[in-house]
C-alpha cells in the first residue's frame, strides 16, 4: 500500500480537501490527478504517487488537510483490483437533490458532452456533487459553463418566503434566498479578519497626475504590441512601486516578534478580480531587475493564467508587497485596504478621471484639467511610521508624474 500524502509545502494558511477526482476501486496511473486540495490562495491537484488501485479515502471532501497527512492509500498490486471494496459513501448529501433547474432528459450524447467540460466546470460539479448531464449548457454548442453550474447550485439551494400581494407595513417579513459561501469566500473572510486583528492599519492618501504616463503609453504601446507585449497602466504602477522602495525599504518587509525582516527582492502581487468568484493575487517576482517591458509581459501572462484558473501555487507564493488597482471597477478611494499578511503595506490606486487642478503657469496660478487619481498606502503601523509612509508615496507620485518619455 502506498500512502497519498498532503504536500509538505503549500501556499496558504489552511488547506481542505475540495474533491476526489477518483473513487475507491478506481485504477490510477502514476501522476494521474487524484484529489484536489484548496487553500485560501490556490487550488492544487495531488497526483497519484504510484500506479495501482485506490483502496482507501481517509480524508473526505471539506475535511482539513494538514501538510504530511494521509489522504488515502493506493494498492500497487494489479491483482488486488478484483478485491476492491465498495466506494465510500459521499461526504455530504447531494446539493441538487431537489429537481434541478434547467435540467433536461438525458440523451445518448451526454457522455460525450461530459468529456468536453473545462477544468473549472469539472471541479465545480465534483465539489457540489452535481450530475453534469442534468444541466442545460448555455455555451457554444450547448457546452456547460461555470456560470451554468453556479446558477444550478444557487437555484437548488434557494429558499424564498411566500408572499401574497403587498406585505403590510411592520410585519417584519422579508423576501430572501440563501447562497452558500464557497471556500474562496470563506478563506478571504478569515484572512481579512486575521489581518485587521493582527496589524494596526493606517492609511495615507496622495493624489497623482497621470499625464506623463498616458503620454508615454500612447507613444510606446504600438511598439510593445509588435513585440507581443500589452502595455497597461498597471505595469507603470509596479515599476514605480519598486523604485519607491529605495527611499523607504521597510515598506518591503515582514514583522517578526523579535526582528524586522527586510526583503532584498521586490515581489509584487497584483490583485486580480475573478468576478463573483472572489479575488486572487498573482505575484511578479524580482521586479527590481525588470524593465518596463519585462514587467508588462510578466503581468500579462499572470493575469491570463488567473482568469483561466490555471495559476499554480508558485504563481502566488512569496509576495513582499501588493497593489490593489480598485479604480478599474470605478472606486475613487478605498480605506483601509486590508494588508495581505505577512506583508507590511499595500498600495491602493483609485479611478483615473479628469479633474480641475491649480497649477502655476508663467508665475501665476491657473486652473487646468488633468487626469488624476487618488493613491493610498495602507501600512502596518508596527512596522512603518508616518514619515516613511509619506516618503514612499512622495517618491511614487514623483515617478508617476515625471515619467521620462524614452523610458522602457
């Protein structure tokens, strides 16, 4: 018997079993995807450590998976296959035991349809124990999408209060329905609460004129595109943040009870929204060694992987600083932006919009229209003081507002 173990190294504070991809009695080959784990930061597949028959499942779905713990066991003797025990009972009741909305009768083509499920959809139907042949797909050619699965889960668990006509005032009756938390949302909640409890958050706010950045991007984005690189505003933010570390190195650090750990490498995470599925922070490593082109290319690759749900634990590990570009969704300012522990600070960038500002022109004050955005730095006040925070933001804004036209 070969033990299937939880990996000793994992990115995240806590791992749980998300779904078994094989059942007891199934034949597996070496390195076949066997079970999927999920931490607060990433989902990962544990491969079969040997070829054989899955004999035991010791940790069921939703159970904690401590590094080094035994997930299950594989019998390597081929002739043991005929003695395989009955599959273990499911860890929870079928979430869609009631008639599934948007269901349709099975057809002879259903088996073929299931094989065309994307990795994200396969994980979702396994997680919620839903028969994919009962879901009517909205994708091209009737293909099932992740939104189709999410809709079925939400509608199958919906509980509405019966309401007839108009509710009389003061009755207290409220129409509602319940949507279960998924693991990513629960993990985000745990991390946010832990960060606020652990670190005293303080936020400083500056305003930046993006005229120089806009002019540089317009002048160079075509040349970058010819080299296969998409030049985004986020690339400038990352480059300026790395350069600003020189005036306040403690921003790029970690608090310990007996010391402050100052990082030599600048590994910047960029918050990437996944719609209703939460937020993930892929990390671009060694930014201090990269050109603007290298930063732009690295960010593009990471964000594409994030939105395709193909990030690995290595892609989100080892961040030393984080940027939250919350302005892309319309926010002017947010505070405090919760620090991504165990980091010491996080940069927030608000919506870029034209504003009237006062500038000195020819020795006199003049009202001008400029593309402006609020930029904030939220710090762990155990680590960083106000003068360091302001020095960092001053340098960051200076870089944004005075970006040289030929810099690449």
